[in-house]
C-alpha cells in the first residue's frame, strides 16, 4: 500500500514537471520571440502526449505484467485535460482576449481551430465522469463506452496539430501513428476477448469421460 502511494505521488509530481518548466522559462523571460505561440504549442504538445500515455497504460500493464499501472491511468487522463485546458485558455485569453465573437468566427472558418475545439469538448465529459461516484451512477459498461471518446479526442487533436503545422508534419504524424497503434491493439484485444467468449464450453462430465477414455 505504501509503495502504491509513493508511486502515485511520483506520477503526480512528474506530471507537473512540464508546467513547472514552462513557469521557469517564463520567470527567466525565455519564451522565445513569440511567447503566446510558444505557450500554445507547448501546452498542446503535452495534451496529446498525456492522451497517448493514458491510452498506453492498459497495453503496457498487460505486456509488461504491471497490473498496478491501472491505478495511475485516471490521474494521467486528468492531466491530459489539465494541459488541454491550459491550451484552450491560452488561446481564449492571451490570443483572443476573451473576444468570443472573434473566437466563434475562428471555429467556423479555420479548420484546425474547429478540430482543436472539438478535441477539447470531447475531453470535458471524460474529466467530469472520472470519479468513482460517476462510475457507480452510470454503470461500469456505460462508463467504459463513454470513455472511448478519448480516442476521438486524440484523433481530433492530431488532426488539429496536422492542419496547424502544414509543412513540418513529423510530430503530428508520430502522435497519429501512436494513436493508431493503440487503437489497433484495443480493437484486436476486444475481438479476441469476444471470440473467447463465443467458444462454447464443453460439459465437465464429457471432459472427464474423454479424459478417462484416453488414459492408458
């Protein structure tokens, strides 16, 4: 129990490291010649990274045989929403100065803004229903179905990034490949689980009889 608690504390602190580093650079006036663009890109990058990390928890815990990793998945997912909120607030406050009509024009006319706004909106219900109380209210199966939205949020985020950079697509392509691999893994795992559940179980008596018949 103590080891699990320290593991959570370590993940909590490590997840705050990007914002601490950003604040340190701001304190030292080292946010490049365009601070708003730097902060926007920085928080957007970390949003996608935390989404990918969140989705990678289940495959890693199964492949590496580390079941306790599941205990930090919710925390990592909330950090994805945290950095996504910072990314959105940077755009809303520092870029648009709360000019909502101008922001709505951006959403309607600029596709990459539309994709980014969609990605953020899809994260909101995931963050709101991340507590144990919400899992009990809506039921485990419905909660799991709802949280498949994280894949759509990640895809919309990658599209947002891809349309934003236009020329140098290496980072969005990398994140897209990671999301694609994780989605394929989940789809294959679900298909295998469904197939195993569809295999009829032979009665115990028949198995016992067969085993006696084959014995020397």
